[in-house]
């Protein structure tokens, strides 16, 4: 009898231990399954092709990868904050995330411009190499750290178009007095050439160009420019986009919100951003072709190449502007030096690889 009682006690103890263990595991799972709701503000009209749909795709990927534990609600420009206040909203915690272009924040930190695009600078492939494997991301994080913001690459448009003009550009003199929507360092170069750069969000471009508030505008390329109907407001469509040869978009993340996430959700945010960075470039590469055909064949757009001597003079002015901008601020100088060192090396290699192949392929 004593032996049976002993066995029963041992069995009961084991059963209680198993129950307690299951309760503890259940409690741990409940902690792990805590859900988070984030707001993501953008500088683009809601669901605008490419730029606007990218953050929507990001939100969907994060939801699926996290099994619903991290929900991200996307707000288009003006829905929660104005298009050009995305950085402030993320920095201050009004929204946990943003999607925009770093060159819009040059007034806060001039170094930010190097993380979107630099005139005659890196292509999309080259800037991805710099960000992911050339020390660019670490520098970017250092630039944004004082603002409580974490940057992530968030897409690329590839080489853009030079823009829409209502007059022919035959020499650098034709840029004098020209009021043009062009952001970042490209705007600085236009100013040096005698023009007047204007920084406007995408949603205001068509009306500004149509009413004559501006004389010319650049936006992105055929895919987005067709969607905005810019062909209705300007006659000439010039290429190449010397000012934005590989414009990288950015996801910005409020550091406090990011640090509050468990490690696996942090990894999901970073991985989803990288997926969008690749996906956007792929989309623009595929869509620009058909859009350009529509512009030319359906809307009779006059597509022209900027004269070689104009491009050469713009390149000279760009080099001067970059040196002067870097000299004004220690952080910008640090970024510029690193950017230039990487650019020089990658250009040397691409002359015998990418560029040599494209030249050999011809039409």
C-alpha cells in the first residue's frame, strides 16, 4: 500500500509539474504574441504608382512575416502630416515610420543628400553596393542618430529623366532665369547655372507647371510622369537625369519605437525594407519602357537628349558644388569623402564591366 501511495504521489507531482510547465509556456507565448500597431507616413500621394505603392507592399510583407504581430498603417502625403514633414513626424514620434527621400532634409543635415542621389553620382546598383557593403549604411545611421531616427534603404527609381520644359535647352544660357522644381544638390547646381530651384511635393507639380508658377520640373521618369499627366503641361521631355542617376528612397524608423520591438520583429522590419528596395527598382525598370512608348506614340511627347556641352558644363558645376557643400559641415565632409572614394573605385570597375558591356551591346 505504501508503495502504491508513493507511486501515486510521484505521478501527481509529475502531472502538476507538467501542468505548471504548460502554463509557463502558454504565458511566455502570450508575451511573445504581443501585437504592435505602427503608423507610416509618406511624401507621396496614397497608392501613387511605384513610390506610393512601395510602403503599402512593405506593410503587407511585415504583416505576413510577423503573423499579424506588427500592423503598419500607411498614410499618404497630407493625410496625417504634409509631404515634406515626414522626417519630423518620425523624429518626434508622431509616426513610427516614414517613406520619403533623404535629400528633402538637407536643411536639417546637408549630409542627408548623399543618401538619395548626387548629380553625376552613383547608379542604383552602385549605391546599393555602397549602402550594404561599402560602409554607407553606417554613415547614414550616424547622420540620423541625433534625430532619434534609424534609416533603411527603401527603393530606387534608377536613372531619372532630366525633366519637362516649355522651351528648348540648347546651351547653359537657356537655364538662366529658369524657375524649376528640382530638389537636393541638383537644385544647387541649377542655381549655380543661373536658374531658380523650387522644392515642391509631387502632388503640386502639374498645377504649378500648368499655371506657369514654375517653368520646368523634374519628377522621376516615364512611369510616374505619365501618371501625373505632366505631358499636358510641358512640351519638351529631356534626358538623361544627370541630377538623379540612381535615386534611393528611404524608410525612416523612430528609434524608440524600433528598440521597443522584440528582436525578431526588428529583423522583419529590416528584411522587408530590403525586399522593397529591390522590388521598387525592378518595377521601375519594367514599367518605364511601356510608359515612354505611351508618351511618345499616344501623346506625341518630344523626347530630347540634353546637348553634350550642356551636360559637360553641368558636370563641372556639380563638382564645384559638392566640394563647397562638403566644406561647410564636418559630417557632410566625412560622408562626401567616403562617397567619393567609393565612387572612384566603382566607376573604374564599371568602365570595364557594366559600361563596356552596354556599349558593346549597342541597340
